[in-house]
C-alpha cells in the first residue's frame, strides 16, 4: 500500500487559538486529498476535498472560513482549524489517492488521524 | 444525494463463527467498493475491495460479494478471531474521487 503521514497525532489547545494539521503522501503524488471528521463511534464525515493548486471544495454545512485547507504541493495538504472552540474537538483524518497513472489510483490511503481537544 | 447504508450497526459472534456485514448504495455510477477496518483511535485500513465488473473476491478468511443490479455488497469473515474485533466500514466510490462511507459496524468476537 501507500503511506500517508499526518501530524500531529494529538493536540490540546485553548479556545480561540488556531491549530494546523498536516497530511503528507510519502511515496506517491496526490492531486486530491480528503479531510474527514470523525466523532466517537460514528462514521467518517467528509469535510472537504483538497485539490492541488486550487481552492478546496467544502461539503454542505462545513464552514470554509473556519476550516482552512491549503494544498500547496502534490504531497502536502494542511487543515487549519481557526479560532477553535470546544465543539471543534474531534478526530480529524485525511486521506489521499494516487494519481491516474498509478496502479493504486482507485484506492484511498488514510493518515493516522489527529485527536483535537479544545479546552 | 448519494448514500451508503450499512447493517448491522453492531455484531457479536463467537470465535470461529462467521460474520456478515451488508451494504447498499444509491449511486448507480459507483464502480469501486472498498472495505475498511478501524481499530479504536487508529486509521482505517483497507482490507479488501471489489470493482463493479467482478461479482466476488476472496482473500484468505475475508470475502466480498457484489450484486450490481440490486446495488448490494457484503463482507464475509470466516473463522473469526478476537483480533478481528474492530469497526468495519463499507464504502462506494466512482474510482478514487468522492467516496461515500457506510455508518460502520462494530464487530465483537468473543473468545
């Protein structure tokens, strides 16, 4: 399989601060990465689709000014939770899919997730 | 919109028994159906997948079946072991792009 690295794995921050989460594809180029939020005992909720070199596409109900996504290169996407509040506490996880010419192109590979706790 | 329904939400089996998880999807354009296993606090791991031109696929104790006409697909785990205990998610996608996940099945394998 392919490797997707996500950092940090856990972060605790004060209310009102911003937190940046990084997602890197280590052995393939990813023109598209996905960001999810997962509440305890629930499924993965797609927040946005991150496209290299262009604006992210947000799912309905997800505030784009709250969750800033930057896909600066073919191997890096970042999610910044701005002015975090306790209700933003959750498990955030990214995924990436290799490009069209990669034999693994249909498959999604996940980062290890970031547990965010906002005090 | 597109939807993937997954049942049951919780499944408890005795070690050695089989476990079956079923999913239905709504988007007829879906052509790729992966299954993921997620342990608590960890990333989902792809365990098996099937493409729409195949009706069945098997990998050791795990098998997946697909009925494209009925838009049903199922995961079968035989000879279950305690380490199979986890949450399993089915998903449907149009090939690497937007993937819709089922709600998950929490599998407990009792020793």
